[in-house]
């Protein structure tokens, strides 16, 4: 029986090829097999031309079944090749279902290591030049996600931090905004919405909590919503280039 | 008058040389001047042998004066050389005083770009293999810092998220833990404390909220405290290597 391979859970970051870590890129270039989800971009997969690349996961529906199959694939490949990479958009330890994969690998006796990635909130803060914390204004930030699952429908799930970042906010952001207003957040609280962060089709929209509660309009990719007084633009801050381009395209 | 240079605010990540992004490493290798703080490691600075390296900032005391001087240095260097890097530990947009630096540069008409970095919480989650979110257990996480400044002594500042990460927790973690207990968090809530995350002298300690409230003991570098039911170890999870080494060293 051959020695078992090692599995690396690697964060790919938000999408741009050069926003992965040096460690992540080096391991990708050495990988025998790369199991990646749909959020991982083609330019990122270009970092592992030698590897067998396998698209796993589903973005919507039947998540638990899909997860069990991913776990099984990770264990199976580790029995066949020395270096298996599980490549995830963003960071593996934040909304990445890492617990299930780590558990399955550990129970099978397979060595596993985690390589962090740039989570989308940090890439979005950089792209918009909007710090998540600000002296005297915001010294706490929460990352959260909303779920339509019945067990998550409680109304206490919106954190009370100064800055709030809602992941996968496309479908839920409007309802969440209404709940925030009901909980006492000001309607003029600044909001920044980013689609396809760091990619060529990145789109930035600036609005207020009050307007967000009336609807976000169509989105064309993963949506991140950032909210709080730290999102207020500075007096000499240049307008977001992507937002400007978007406005021009809408006019044309 | 020569054209003004461009300034990049770059996140160095937690310390290990290969946990900076490809983009950050490429810009470091092209920089004329690198202004860095004391948290940036020597191995990271080895990525820019060609650059003039300037240590700025103070870790304790007189922060605002030091910050104004850093702002002035950034503006001054951008008037002299084409590519100025401001290198910060972790991510620049999270507890990084980026707002002040962006504001100063924008007011001086200097072009600035932000490159995200791996914030310590994500590196700590990876190093301990302890996801910050977990299906059915934790779907929100807050990053916060405590301050001894009088205006921050309110007792509502501890976020209510499932997982909590306290940055710069060395001096404050014990008092914060006592307040969390008073606010109803369970004494057996699992806690992970990381010092010098990702560096050769990384140290991991696992305790409970109840024991943390009685004191953390001496720390020898930047301390991050992670707390919540997501920090519970898995049944087949290997003990943390650094923690094991630490235990051996204490025994010897």
C-alpha cells in the first residue's frame, strides 16, 4: 500500500491571480490534483498547468450531499497521489466548510495543512480604499452570512459591531438591511456593495442603508455588502474607477 | 518639478515570508523606499534588498504624533522617488491606521493603491486548523480590539458574534474575558491564544474563557485571542505542534 498523500486546503483569495499568497502559488505549482469550486477563477487555475483539475461543489442546493462527495474525493485522491490541493475562493477558514473537510481527512488518517487566503472583505476594502476600522469611528468589524435555512431565521443574527460585512449578500442583503433599520441603524449609514471583487468585471456601488432596504437590483456575480460609518468617503477620495466605468457603460 | 511617485499600502501578512501575496511581493521587489513598522519581519524585508528601508511607528505610546510623522514621510518620499511602499503587518485596512495615511496622501494629490494582506486571524485559524465559522455552530465572526483610552471604556464594545477574535489581546484579554463572562458567555467556551503567529517562535495555547479570566500569563510577542464554540477541537484533530513543542520546552 503506498504512503498516503498530503492535502492542502488553500485559500485562493478573491479571484485575481496575484492575490494568492506565495505559499499557495508554490503549492499549486507542485500539486498533482487540484479540487476547486466554481468561485475559483481560470487565471488562478493557470498557476497549476501540471495538475489534474477537478471542479467540485455546487453553489446552490443540496449542499450537504455535495460536501460529502467532496470529502470522499479528497480522501480518495490522497490515497493515490502525493500532493492534493483543495482550492477555495477567499479564505478556507471563513465560510469555507473547512470543518467538514478537515474532519473527514483526519478521520481517514490523512495529513492536512491549511494555507490562508485573502478573504473577500479585505480585498473589497483595498479595492474601494475604504478601511474596515477607523480610529474614533469603527474599532470592530463582523463578517457574517445570512441563510434562508429555517433554523437560521432568528432575528438576533445581525452582529452589533461598528462595521458589518455580509458575505453572499446578493439575495439576502435587502431583507437584512430592513432588519438593521428596525434594530436602530441610521438610514443614512453608508453602504458599499462589491460584485466580482478583484476581477476584471468588478463593480462597486455606493448607497445608504435606507436605499439598500428598498432593493439592490440585479447582481452578476458574488456580492459582498460592507456597511457602517467607516464606509463614508473621504473628502479628497477619488471616485471608484470601476463604479465610474459602470456609470459610463450604463449611460452608453 | 518631477512627477509625483505612487504609494502602495501593502499588507505583509502575519510574518512568514511566503504569506504575502504575489502582488505584494512583486511591488516590494520594485520599491524605491519601504516604510515599515516594527511588526514586519526581517524575512519579509528580505524581499526588497534593493529598497531603502525605513522603520516607522511606535508600538506603544504617543501614537498620534508618530502617525502624523509617518504621514509626512509618505508624502515627502512620494515627491522624491517613483515607487513608495508602506508595508504593514497583517492587512492595512484592519486595525492599520490606513484612514489617516490615505487621507494625507489624497490631500497631497498623491496616487495611492492598497494591496490586501493575510490578517492575523486567518493565519491563526490556518495554523491551528480551527475554522472561524462552522456549519450549525458559528456563522458570524467579529474582529475587535480593546483600548485603554478613556473614550473606549464603554461596556458595550464586545461584539455579540458567534466567534470573537481579539487583536492585540495581550494586555486586555483577561479583562475582556471577565466582561464576557458577566455578559453571559459560558466559562467552558473554548479559547485559542496565538503568539507570534506564523513565525518560527509561534506559540499556541488552548484554554477556556473561565481560565482566561484568571490571567493569560506572560506573552512574548503580538497576541491574538480567538474564542467561541468553533474553537472546540475535533475528535481526531492532531495536537498543535507548536503547543506540543512549547510543552516539551517547558518540561526541559
